[in-house]
C-alpha cells in the first residue's frame, strides 16, 4: 500500500509515474493497456506490479494475490492506495482453454474471493476451459474494508419493529440511520466516496491487464450484474462474453430498483411460500389455506413484539422475524423448509430442542451484518442519486409498510441512510450495450431480490442482449442452481459461442417436498 507525504512529494511522484506510465502503455497492445479514465494511462506503479500468487487457504484449489489500486481512479496520485484481494483457478485443460472468466460477488457486500472454487466444482467443463478469477471488491473481505458500526451499534439499528409508525418509533429509525452514516464517515473516512461500482470496474480492468488478457468473459449474479454491465459499458472492446444472472436494474438508479423490492419480496412470500406452506399443513400444521398460514404468521410476529425470543446470542423480535423470511425467499429448495421448520420451533419454543433452537438462530439471526451493510450502503448510496427529503421517505414507507410489509417496513431505515449520505463524486454510467457482443441475461419471474420488472427494463437498455426467463419460479441465481435447461444454455454460450437467437425461457423446477409429506 502506498502513502504520500507533503504535497511537493505527491506532485513529484505523480509526475514520475506519468512518465513511466507512458513507456508502459506503449509496451502493451492497445486492447490490453488499462486506463485510469478515458484517454489516460494507468500509472506504472499499478500497471507494472506483479501479483504475488499464493494458496488462498489450506486445502483450497485457488490461488490468491494482493493487487494495489488507487483510492480514486480519476485522481490516482491523490490519497493513500488501497488493496484488492484477487483469486484464480487455472484452466484444467490447456488444449481447451478459452481465456479468462472473471466473476464478482453480489450484495453489494458479498465476498467474491472464493467463488471460483464453487463454479469449477459445479461445472468441470467451465473449469477446464477457463482461468476463473474473482476478487473481494474494494470495501469487502480481505480487500481494504469499509467499517461503519460495531456489533452492538448494529444490533440497535435492527432492533424493534419497523412496522411501528408512532412518532417516537419513526424518530428512532431516523436517528439510527443518521448515526449509521456518521459512523461510516468517522471510521471509513476519505475512502468512503470511492466505494462505488464505477471505481470497482476500473479495479477489474487493472486485474485483466495484470493477467495479460486482452479480453475477458464475465459471469456475475445479483449486484454483480451491475458490475458486469458497468464494465461492459466502460470497456466494451475488452468483453468477449458476458452472463448476467438475476439482474439488478442497472439501467436506472438504485433508488428506483430498491423501491421495487417490497413488491417482489411480498409476491414471492404470498404467491410461492405461503401456498407451499399451506399445501404441507400435514407436516408443519401452520394452516391449510394461504389465509390461515398468513394469519398464523402475523400472530407469531405480534407475539415476538411483546415477547422477543433469545436464540444463542441473538434476540429475535419482529424485525429479525421479517429478516428470516427475506433471507429464505431467495432459494426455495433450502429456504422454504428451513423457514417452515423455524416457524414450528418458535411456536413450541419452551419445548424445542437444542437443534431446533440453533436452527431458529440461524434462520432469523444471520441475514445481515455490520460488515455487509457497510459496503451495501456505501455502494447503493454512492452510485446514483437519492431523494434527500426525509418527509418523502416517511410518507412512502408508510404506504409500503401497510401494503407490502415484509420489506416495505424496513424501507424507511434503509432509504434514510442514503438520504443522509454525503454527496458522491461517482460519475453517471449509462448502460446501452453499444459495441458489445451478444450478452446473456437470466432472471426468474418471481425473483424476490432482483425483480423481473427491473430485469426487463435492463434487458431493453442493454441492446443486443438475450434474456432467458425462468418461468413459474422465483429462485435468485439461475445458473448452477439445478436447472438443466438454464445450465445448458449458459454453457453452450460460454464453451461453444452459441447464444440464443432470440429471448427464450426455461421452466422452473418443482418446489421441494418436505420430509414426512404424504406421497
């Protein structure tokens, strides 16, 4: 990591770096040379660094390295450098090698470092054909991290009942959100404005260059679709193939996208989970109809407001109860049975065994963390503008709390963080698809987190893209999720350059059958 002293030293270092960078840039093919911004070369201290590859962890098949990047790509001589931890899996078959497949993590706030391991395990053919690489984006994991709140402060942020619309409760939410912002400013300091997607994709392009790859292929799911779309917009000539899975509405603002989530989470909960729960009333005894199951859900939530439950070190109140449902809506196979079992255990808490109580703690107490939200809010608040009128968010969240409560209830807490966030220097990025090869997009109709309506808008904006719709389902993350139709389309594209000629569809697989259900 580089630091700078007096301003004269900084100017001298910048001048020297610029001179050497010009030499480095002329030594690289035009398609391979990275750029700090349009029309400028990357200083040599970044472009000429050697990655120190080593084992990521004991027993891992991945190699990791630490890459040095500027705090601000638009002013690379200003401020201390930061580090980005990167990983790679080398192609298993040199004769079939098709280049580099770069990945990124969702969230924002997820760690991408170890993800290539899961992909090559699930798809040996991809692992044989590609050097699969990934990274912890700036602000996350083993990279230079964002820090906002302690565990106790974060517990206070999530405490209580976001559905409570009393003046005192609203004031408490607003105060907690402002306190979150102040803690981010105090603890992450001058890095905070540069935790955004546009800076991240410039980190990616440096990694591409250091790998010696004139072009890359890309796979990203959830928020990583936005990373991929931004990269393809800024560096279209460096994209060979791209798969965007479960798409954030990267054509518009984070505000537009996130205010659409209350509807999509409620849809998944009411149209997929509750009917499934009622269907298996013989197993879970939570109601034979959707109305009965929903009434029992509301009864349990109200009981937790009066009498929270402690599972291990986690106190489960109404907000944690909602978080358990939000978390488990992403994947039906694993999530639906876990949530149903957790509901059963809560209903008989006094007689529940240790395994049941552990499950309750996991389902309802492990959805969010202060580390995750430090990056989540940094990116979502920095990338695109937000309405800063608190009164607007009090009014809107009141309506969404009433009509779409599962996620609508937390809308005030989350949106008021961005309303209080410091002004961001992140430049606007308009995604068009200009200059790109055919891009493959995947999305489930009932995906709760990346709603289908947003995916359709993003698809229209990314001209030349092909959308694969998973019909009749709502899982988040379509590729390598057990859908052979989706996997076949993606791998024909990645391994044989066969993109669908037009938009197409794959049927979702059946919902899980719980153990003990009548045949």
